[in-house]
C-alpha cells in the first residue's frame, strides 16, 4: 500500500515537529516554506530577541537542549542552532521545499455540510485529495501537488502585519517620515536596523515583547538626544524574573494543584465545586505574583500598573518577561525612552497626534509593533470561500483539540493557539494528530466536537476576556494535555506517585515516553 502523502505548510517549529512525527509513523511528508531556511519567526528577528520562557519548558521531548547552552533564556541565535540541530538529527531537511510559497489549497472530493462525522466517515483519509498550488519564488514557476492530508503550521506571528486603520487624511499618507512594521525591522540585518534608526526621532507603537525590544535597541543607539517614544493602549504585567518571592512560577501555574484552583472546560460537578471553594487561593496566587512585580519594578512611578489581575495575562498569554528590567527603567529614568498611553492616535505631517489630549509627538520613523493578522493568513490559504468562512465565521477559530475544524476534511492546524510554550504544545498536538492519522482513535461526531469547542470558548471568554480570540490555553496545559493523552490511550498522570503528580510542575520531558 502506498504511503499517504501529507503536505505541511510552514517550516517553523510546528512544521518541523509535524514532519518528524509523520515520518515516525510511516507517512510521506512534504514541507513548504517561503523562506530559504527553517525556523519560522526565529529565522528573522531583532538582534536582542531571547526566549520568553525558561528553556526547560521550550524544548523537544526527545531532543533536549545541549549542555553548552547554560542560560535559562537562550538568544535567538542559540534557538536557531537548536532548531537546526533537531532538523538535522531527525533528517527533516530533505523533506522541505524552501522558497516555496503556497498560493492556495483546494479540496477535490466529496463534501457535505450535512455530514455528522468528520470527512463523512470519521476516518482520517477518504478518496478525496487536496491540491496544493505552490510557487517557487526563485524561478517564478508554479506547481500543483496532490496530497492526502494537509497540516497548516503557518503560525499567527508572521507574514501578514496588523496595521491599524485610520480615517482619510489621518493615516501614514500624511506623514513625511517613514512608517514600517516590526516585521520589516526584523528582516533587516543588525547593522542595517541600527543605521535605519540612528539619529532619528522614533515612535514605537505597541508595548508587547517586540515593541519593548525595539524601543530598547533604539534608545541604546540614540540615547537622550533623540528619545524613543512608546505609544500603547494599556498596560500588561511584565515579569522581572520567573520566581516571585523566590517561588518558581511553574509551582504556581504549571502543576496539577494549580489547575484545581480554576474552572475548566468539561470539568464536571466535583471539580467545579472544588474550584469554587479554592477561589480565595487562586486570588492569593495572583496577589503573590503582583506584589512581587510591584516590589521589584517601579511600575507605579511610571504609571504602568495594569488594571487587571496577573491571572488574566497568564491565561491569555499576554504576560511577558523582561530580560533586563533595570536597563529599561534606567532608560525611562534618563529620558531615553518615553511612554504615552492612548486608546487612539492619528498622523500629521511631522509625527503622530494623540487624540485624547491633542499631544503632538514629533517623529521621523514610526514602527508598528502591533502584531499580525494570523486569522487572515489562514483564511486566504483556502481557495474555497466556504472553508475560509469556517475559519473566520466566529470570534475564535473553532478547532477541536485546537487542531481540527469539524467541517474541513483531511486537514489540521498546528501551532495557532497559544500556550506558555508553543513548542511543547505543538509537539503534543503532533503526537495526537499522527495517532489520529494512523487510526489509533477516532474523532467524536461533528455535533460533539462543536459542543466541546463551545465549552472551551466559554472558558476562554471567562479567563481571557477580550483576548479570548487568541485561543490561549495558558496555565491550563496539563488539563488540555490530559485530553490528548486519553484520546491516544496514554496515561495522563506522567509522574511517579500522587504527590509528584499533584505538586511537581509538568513539562515536555514528562511526555517523552
């Protein structure tokens, strides 16, 4: 019997893991990526980028970090070397088509919106095929590949920049300076990026990890002579370290006991009652972290105290880690970096205008660190308008187990929803997916899948509020992984002994076997 061919779109971390696990089960994967190298977001990033989570959480379960990497938060160069070593070790490179842009995918087979089972039969493979149209960006030639299954690993932090929309004559077109997105800044080599901002008045829009890193780079180049201004809408919690009051954050959020404190999708009556009874402890955990951050960082002095709990940022994956907080706040103190909070702004010829108080901020360069339109990227890859609408038809992309859309046949999405460690989560999903493809288990009915998706929707709305569209499973990884393990008929209790299972943090190495 011929091997089933699986097209994987994207050679970032998720795509490489999906390729590795497909190979391990005897499938024939072919990976397409627009870039000339592997690595996804890590292949093109800014000079000072580092890992946001400790490397113990961000590693392949069967390929640990080398002992030569001693820093808990490796640089992007070390991360790229680690990813490349993984690809070489598992012989993934021969399966990758570089400089290959997927222009569209089209399903050629029977399909009905009235089906009660995924693919009509509940089986992962049918007589239907996907036609994947691929453009070689070097030769400008196009080829159509016919495959049995498609895995989209395109991510949500790349390719389609999110630029705010402005009324007529109030946008970048009236500005006499230069406007770019952080993606364009990251694509410059280090010297070109430094030269681009040198001696210029720079405004960075957005105060997430990327905006913070870019602002620090600009301030280190221009100092107080040309202060860098960060314009942003609201404050989020930023960690000075991963051990509030000396307690490892993983003990507070990444063990089974911590997950007893919160309501979970599909938890049942007893666990629901327990979460309600333990809610004061959940509040206490948040206050432990918040009090440590406020004690360590001068947030109040610079009007940076968030108006919401740290728990909301944890569960929406809006929490960020400051590698060198002393440097940032020194720059604020000196005036090399200035902050301006605003819900809305517009452009004028010499800079930007803050709508609330009509403050004019002069600028020669404006850099949008405002994220990406990941949903748009997913929608556009489908040639079928119907399938595209399935992706965009609800506020959050409705995926069962955050992988499978119940009504899109022979296709999975990996690496789109967020967690504390996207590598770790993508590996669990890839294990689950190939088990599904090899017939180790079957999906429930479409109706049951939608009901499960609705439960997760409700959880995310309650835990993440307006950020629920990010589909974050932050700090609920164990509960989520338990579901994947049960589907695969694996024991979800991965440690030895009840106390270890309850109180020790879980991580990638717990799922090696």
